[in-house]
C-alpha cells in the first residue's frame, strides 16, 4: 500500500511541475505579401503569404489554421487551412493561405485600399493553430504590421 501512495504522490508532483513549466514559446507570424487570384463570380480570392518563425529549440507540428484578416482598419475576411506542417526548431517556414472575400461585403475594404495613397497597407491578423506537440491544443497569435499589395515584403 505504501508503494501505491508513493507513486501517487510522485505522479502528482510531476504533474504540478509540468503545469508550472510551459515548454512552448508562441511562434511569430508576419504577412509577407497579398496577391489577388482570379475572381469567381462575386467571390474574390486573395493569396496571403505568411512567414512563421519558431523561437523554440524543438520543431512544432502545426495543423488546422484558422485566421481573420483586417486591412486598413476594415475587417476583410478569414479562412482556414486544414493541412499539417512542421515548423523547424529555431527556423522559419513560409506558407500561402487563401482568403475568400465576398465582393459585396468587401466594398468598404476595397474603398479603404483604393483611397489609401500609401504603398503599404496596415494589417491586423489573428491566427489560431493546433499545436500537435505535447497535446497542447490551440494557440492564437495576433499580429499588426504593414504589407504591400501584390508584392513580397523585404
């Protein structure tokens, strides 16, 4: 009976130590470019380049991306990508994700973009991804920055 008690206490101590130690530093994300794909009826597809940087000393296995994008302070649209990929330890991965914009609901955004005399557009991105390592579940990364329409950022 004493052995079971010792094992239970040891397991509880290990679990509390694991809970206090967060092994994951969130990846960093930036939009590198936005390009327009051919329109399909009243739907316009944007292809958004994302650069993901992993500050951790171990690879991250990510999947099930969900994202929301705003341009020039106007909510644009969102999308999802259900492909899994690995983000190398202390490394970088670039991916392209589709964003579907309904042209009728996106008129305010298009007006803001066309009315902007700047070469760079302000963006706000919210990205949620499933971290398949360690059973950590979903993490959300928020990023604000500037991106050129149709070009690749330096």
